[in-house]
C-alpha cells in the first residue's frame, strides 16, 4: 500500500539578499506563496531496511543526495524506527527552476511517511528536519503565503489570501542556486543589507496599511497585488538576467501579455506573471505558447486548499 502526496511548487514574491554569513549562507527576505502546480510523491513502507528512490527523470538523483532520501532517513531517525522505505517521484515541475520542487518533495515525503508509519512528528521536529535539508523547505510545512527570513528557513505564515491567477514560463535552462548566490556576492556584496532593509520597510508598510491581520471581503483579492506593487523586486534578476538574457525577454513577454506584475522566481529560471483573471491568464499562456515559450496558466494556492488537497 502507498500514500500519494501532492508536492506543490512555490514562487517568490520579491526576494532580497543580504551579505554572505559566517556559515556560508546569505541572509534573505522573501514572501513565498505556494502555487497550484504539483508533482506526485508516493511513499511505501515494508519490513526491512534501506531507502529506495525511483524517478524517471535523469536530472533527479536517486541516491542519498535526493531530498526525499534525506527526509526519509531523518524521519526514521527522529522516530527511532527501522523500515524499508520506497519513494517514487512523478516529476512534473522543472528541475533547477526556482519553484522549490526538490524542497516540496522532501516535505511530501515527511507527511507521507508519517502517515504510512502511523506516527506523527511534532511541528518542531518537522521544522528541524526541514532545516537540515535546505533553506526553502519550511514554507511547505505551512503552505499559502509566508514571509521568509533568516536564510529562508524561518517562515512566518500570513493570513490566507484568496488565490490569484498567474502564468509561469520555464525556459529550457536551469539556474544553480549556489552559483547565483556567488554571482550576487561578486556584484554587490556591500549593498546587501540595504536591499534587505528596503524589503523590511516595504513589507512592514504593506502589513500596516493592508489590514492583512483583519481580512474582509473583496479587499483581500487585491492584497497580493498591493504587495507586489510596493516594489519588492527579486535581487537575483540583477545577476541572472545579464547571464541569461532570454530570461529578461520572457519577463518582458509576460508584461506585454498583460501581467500586472512579472518576476523571476527565486534564483530562476522560472518567470511568472500575475493576472487579474483566470481568463486573461489562459489567453496569455496560449499566446506565449504559440510564440514558442513553455507557458502554463495556474493560480496561487491558499493554505486551506494546500492542506485540503495534499493527500490524493
Ligand atoms: C533561492 C531560493 C529562494 O527561495 O530558491 P530557489 O531559487 O533555489 O528555488 C532558496 O533560498 C534556495 O533554497 P534551497 O534550494 O533549499 O537552497 P539550499 O539547499 O539551502 O542551499 C543551496 C546553496 O545556496 C546557497 N544559499 C542558499 C540559501 C541562502 N539563504 N544563502 C545561500 O548562500 C548556499 O551556497 C547553499 O549551499
Ligand atoms: N527530489 C528531488 N527532485 C528534484 N531535484 C532534486 C531532488 N533531490 C535533489 N535534487 C537536486 O536538486 C537540484 C535543484 O532542485 P530544484 O528543486 O529542481 O531547483 P530549485 O531549488 O531551483 O527550485 C536539482 O538539480 C537536483 O540535482
């Protein structure tokens, strides 16, 4: 018997990078939101020992470097159990796309394995496991809209907002996250804290003005747009666009198709555009597809829906 878990993607609404820290990571600020695109992770448990990963995509490692492998090993350790664990990943999201696919897979593994073992970890134990594997796993422990601080692993869930239509475009090029951080260091090291301070200020203003803690009616639908319109841009664009010019062109194409806000997600290579309606997003995706780009219309995924639809 297997448990099938939907492993969702994220996008970053703004991302600011601070200086490199003593531990090699960078302080950062970002607003994450889960989106409705997902892949499937299935988890099976048998008598015995060992963790086996299966995935048809050759770009995904099936050894102990796979995020699902790491997650399964840490869950078994935390629970003090021995078991044979079989994990299959049905890959649907881009690899090195800035959509957090590998991170989402690891969190899906934690929840799937808990269910298969009939045991529950505490929220603190889950967060500790997530942090050991990477910087942007913790957002998937909440879903919906979350503020990311620290190296990205400190997450602050915000009240759920209604979903907003968007189009994602992933060009056939991957961007390595550590390489993008290194490029940022050589470009703007001393500026780091300035961009972070600006982000803090913009988000604070938005939180105070928006009434996010006390949502009501139609106003909530424009809150995400209000947020991106504060000017919370993605610092990675400054290093990734000059390196891979086609990404800037894709952002411009999204804007030409009517996106209210377009940006690189994380370190890329995915670009997304936010749209006022699903119909506008679908039309834009069709037009971008016919111009030769790989575009998909989807929407942001509120927390409530994330949890409701996690298990297939
Ligand atoms: C940049 C972001 C933004 O959401 O997303 P992606 O574009 O990868 O999706 C994330 O911070 C990515 O998180 P994640 O993919 O878990 O990265 P990690 O495995 O923790 O780190 C990979 C490498 O990136 C660098 N790194 C990562 C995070 C951070 N705050 N500072 C860093 O310098 C380090 O060199 C680290 O060794
Ligand atoms: N479960 C996994 N799925 C996909 N990639 C994985 C996985 N585990 C480890 N990796 C490695 O992590 C790298 C980046 O992961 P991915 O989530 O696709 O990118 P990003 O961090 O840009 O969103 C991949 O190049 C791959 O080698």
